C-alpha cells in the first residue's frame, strides 16, 4: 500500500477514470453505428433508384442469356441469343418463349431482357406489340 501512495495511484480515481472512458467508448460506438446505418440507407436508396422492373407481356421480343457460353469465354462472342418472342407469362415470372423454329420453351424471367432495336441512325427503342 505504501508503494501505491508513493506513486500517487489511488484506486478510486483510477476506477472512475476507467468507467468514464468506457462510457465514452460506448457513446463513440453508438454514434458510429448510427452514422453507418444512415450511410447504408443512402446507398440502398441510390442502388434501388436504378433498378428497373422487368414487365414482360405476350408478343414482346427478348434476348435470352446463355449461361453455357461462360465456360468458353471469347471476347467478341455474344452471351445472349435471340430475339425470341414471348408467348405467355405465368404469375410467378416464368416465360414461355418461341424461337425461330416455332419451338416453345419455358424459362425463368431473370434470364431475359428486353430486345432493343435500332430505328434510323441514332434512336434505340424497345419493340412492344399492343394487342
């Protein structure tokens, strides 16, 4: 005990000092958590702002992503095949597609995207058929 008093180490002062520092650390962590959640919300908003809903209807033209071409990648080879015509749409997003040989296949709607056609010299439009 004599050595502690000689070095001016008092237990009650040291304990209060540690408690105050742990409280400061907890406050710092809380503010860091809040600021990170605000940053995550902003990033989610910016990400979701550019997501387009794929609404497919019958007689739309689409491109089908061919996942088998990933095994033999070539720089100039397209990974999409088509255009294919949509024959039917199920409520859960599956599509019935008709190819050039009039064969019908059913695939998931995540594997297709709208077919864009160049009209004239500089305009790109989506070809939609209204029934």
